[in-house]
């Protein structure tokens, strides 16, 4: 069973080279939410720029 859970995780996690705006749009699409209703935030609580890579956003949270 453990292998099955790990396979699913690959599809749920955002890739490191993905941009913040594409992840926000994907979440809205998957859950049927209106455009602009999802906002990913920086570690300090501000809105993350759309052209920021997920890897850089994760680095901010791990400081």
C-alpha cells in the first residue's frame, strides 16, 4: 500500500519549476472556484507574485 500513496503524491504536489499563478489557476479549476479566489502567500503573509517559482516560495518558508 505504501507505494500506492507515494504514486498519488506525485500528482498532488506542485512542481518546483511551476509558477505561482499557474498553481492558483489549477486549484481554482480543480475545485470549481471563481477566478481570483485563490491566493498563495509569502512567508511574511503578503501575496506571492505570479511569476515566482514554487521552489523559491518553498525556500522562503524553510528559512
